[in-house]
C-alpha cells in the first residue's frame, strides 16, 4: 500500500490508520480469506460491529494472516440492544472472544439510542477502558448535539465520531462539528 493509504491520525495517543477495511455485509470463511489477503497487502485497520454478525470471521482472518495482533487496529461497535448495563460488558466480552483478542483498539457506540441514558452508555465505555479491555472509545452516527453531549460526559476523550460521508451525502456541518468537538477535547492532532 502507498504511504498515503497507510497514514495515521493521532487521536487520544493512538495512531489510527486513516483507511480501514470495512466488513459490513460480509461473513464466514469468504470474509476470513479476504481479510488474510487484505492484511497481507497492508490493510492494518479492520472495522466490524456486533450487528454485522461477523466478528468471528474477522478474528479468524486476523489470526490466519499471521500478522501480530499489535500490528492490526480493530474497531468494533456495540449494538443498541446491548446498551443496557446488564448487557453492555457481557456483549463486549463476546466480541473479544469472537475477535480472538484481549483488547479492542477502538470501541464505538453504534447508533444513538434514547432507551438507555447517554450518561450510562458513556460510563460503560469508560469502565471498559479502565478495565483494560478497550484502548480507545468513540461514537458512531451521532449528530452534532449528541456528539457534544457525549464529549462532555466522558472522562476519557472520545477518539472519533464515525459516520457516512461521501460525494452523495453532504455532511460538511457534521464534519466541522466533529473536528471542533474532538480538537477541543485536546486529542486530535492533524
């Protein structure tokens, strides 16, 4: 891969590879085999989620690739059905087992949900960092107001707000707000 493709963003002390290999819509042995090739070709950031139902195939692909775990950056996301205190950590433990790792590089809340208070969701992300199961935390698909509230609630700086952005979906105001929220928290170096 080119040096541009393997460049990183420094957020909260972590070097997050800018280009990640997304696994949405892929499962099973086909995904595992594809990941082996992708990792060997230089992809070092793998993005998955509980709701994708493919964390086991991701874990298998990383393991088969023969690349050291420390050389692969894994992002996964907790699904909204697991935000309740009684389910949150248990669901992350299932993810860790499926991914065949002792830690997750970046754990995100997958979607905003008002069923469980945001304070509780953020508290549980923080607890997993303190427990050593997660290195970095963030959110996904949060609007500007929710992102600002999440930043204010978290004892640990959020590393990202992951959301869809491409020429057919103008998210300029969300990009600007995310940069401001992350930079103001003192964790983003551009």
